[in-house]
């Protein structure tokens, strides 16, 4: 180890451990720092490592290595398996942060980071990467949301504006012998059922982090009954629309099917619209005529109501550890990876939507159409943070509810009606949303 690195280390004891070989806690490589990232990020990360090492003289001789390729939705499960073997720096989806913190696997970030990223990325981004007011992730991507992709060759002339309503999307798809992919068996997509006509939900911090409905469905007050009734109207309208277009509406979000559908080789699976998270590069490789729209309206009792969607962030997180110097170095690396220049590089090479508001605003819609649509919806208060609203208790009941909506029968089975279906997921006297069994 040369004098540059010796100067960086604050204590002699810690310096000795670094001189002994700088062995990573991952157990896989000898390095001053290790990181996990998705394989598609490999080239960008290698570039950023070199830029980080060049950013300060004391970083020049650091050994920073990739320990494994894990996607942002996989890092938490890998981390909690064996924290000691995890990388020092990881890329993580915001809804994975809660479980990682519960396992004591993530380092708390500094108060100065809260101020910095609130200014640069906004309060919503910081909230999404925080637990109980403590920041655990540097937000660097703001494009982890479901948005509608559409084949613009089908939406021309008198059909151009039909991309703005769900009824119009389905009508155009039927006209072109095509499909609309909207996954009603997945809470990531079907949460619009609760938001569209006045509902909301969030984590009840006083009840062990379980998910509760903000409208208290277990409450039988006149106000709550009225809200539940309005949401039931959305369920009924969605069910009627699905029954009308059941041969057009495909309840799926599988990327491979969407890519194949946009390619159009199979006449029975030609896609007009698909609601999906950001995989625009692969989709445009299948069909260069694909564009991105904002979420449409849904007609409920003759009124066009605007649909809302989730917004999720991706963050750079640092592993908690007993080696304080190593954790501090990991934080410095994490800040760099979430910095403006790094976000610009990802936007340029991978079309990732920056979390930094000024960086995002510097790209027009032709360059980053997906994240531009998300930002426009966010500005209109039509997006909702996933991480601070959901826990594992959310997904199972929403799957059950969505499957009830697209049941091809005209009724609601043994539950009788939409209102009963809602109450079955949150029985009277139990305002906490529990999984349906």
C-alpha cells in the first residue's frame, strides 16, 4: 500500500488491517471496495470506478472490484443471506431497503446527504430511500415505474387521441386485431383501482410496519363507506370494460411476451399498448415505432377519471460493517455513483431516467421518453411512492382483488359485489390490510 492510501486511513489499527491484504467481506475478491450491479451496468460501472479513482489523489491506487452481478430487486435477498459476504456498495430498488434495514445490513447515511439529495432529487426520492426518517440509499434512478408503451402507427388520424383513455386504447387494439397488456393480477399495475376515485393506503408505523388502508375499510363510518363505495364503482367499471374486451385485454406483464408482441411476428399476439416498467431499449429493438404515453383515463359513471401509478426509485446503498473506515469509503463511492456526472452517463448510454431533477430536466422527451412521462405524471400529483406505501402484506390481497375484477363471469362469485370484495380483504374491525387466505 503506498503513501497515498496510508494518508487516507485515519487510524493505525485500521491501516494494519488494510495492509494485511484489504480482503473484502464478500469473501470472493481481495479489494479495498467491492460492488454488486446488474450485468447491463457492467461497462458503465467500470468507467465510473476509473473516474472515482481519478477524482482524488488518495483514491488513485484503490482496488475496487465487481463481486457479482445482481439486479436491483435481487440485492436485498442476497444481502440478508449472509451480510458478511455482501458487497460494500450495491444497487437496490427502494422497496428492498426496508427488509435490508430490518436485517441490519445497510449503513445509515449522513444528515448532510439528506439535505443534499432532498435539494437535488426532491423529497419524494429521499422519502422513498428512507425508513422512519433515516436515509439508507442515495437515489440515482427515478424511472422504476409502470408506464404504457404503444405502437404509434395504430394511433393516427381520428384515433390519435384515443391513447389518452383506457377505453380508447382497447378500441384501437380491437380495430387493429391487436392486444393491450395490463396486468390485473399484480399490485404494481392494478393499484389504480384504489387511487382512481379517492382511495389511498400506506404503512401503519404503529402496527409493526403492516400496511393499512388510509380510508380505514374496517371503519363503518358514513365517510368511509362513501369512499369504499366510490372505489367499488371503479372496480365495477373496470370489470365491465374487461368483459367487453376480454379477447383484447391481456393480463400479463411478462417482458418476453411484450417484446415478441411488439415485434409482431405472431398475428395472434400483436400489441397496440403494453403497461410495463422501463425496458424501452429492448422494446424499441423489437419495434422502432414504439412510443411512451402517460397513464390514461377510465370512464366511471360517465366521468373520465385519471388513473394514477406507482413511482419507484433505485438507490446506491452501502453495507453496514464494523470497519468504520471502509464504510465511510463506501459512502464516498456511493455518493459518486449517484452524482450528476454518473447519472448523465447512465442516461446517455443506457437511457436510465436520472433521479437528479436538474439532470432529468436537461434531457428532452426524445432522449428519455419513459422518464419524461413519469416526471410529467409526478408533477400532476398522479404518482405514488411504492417504498413508503407498501410492504409484503400489500401484494397478495391486490393480486386477489385484480383476479376478481378480471374473472370472466359477470358477477363477483360468492362475494356478491365489488364492495364485499373490498371488505373481504380488510374485514370489519380490522383496518390493517392483511393477506387474503
